[in-house]
């Protein structure tokens, strides 16, 4: 499962796209209306860089069941 974006909180700054080491987050839309999206969701490493650096706390990560050790 890829990261999810709360577009109500997101201000379109693009920080998530800038810090993504897997280069899977891209921004769409024109300036002032930009929104993040997962271009390659299956390639997401679930590293948390985007969530950690998001100034608006608009990103959450749902880890796939095979990544959770219980």
C-alpha cells in the first residue's frame, strides 16, 4: 500500500516529492494548485522520508501486512 495524502491539509509545497529516495511521488497541477500523487505506488519503499519532512503532516503510511512483524 502506498503513502496516502490528506489533500485538505496539503499545501502543495512539493517537499515530499523532493525528498522521496525512490522517486515515486510527483506533483500534478499548476502552481498554487499542486497536489502530490504516487506515480509508481508499487515502487514505494515505505521509508517514511516524505511523512517525516511534510511540514503540514498531510502524509500517512499504511504498511502492507507482509511488512508488519507481529
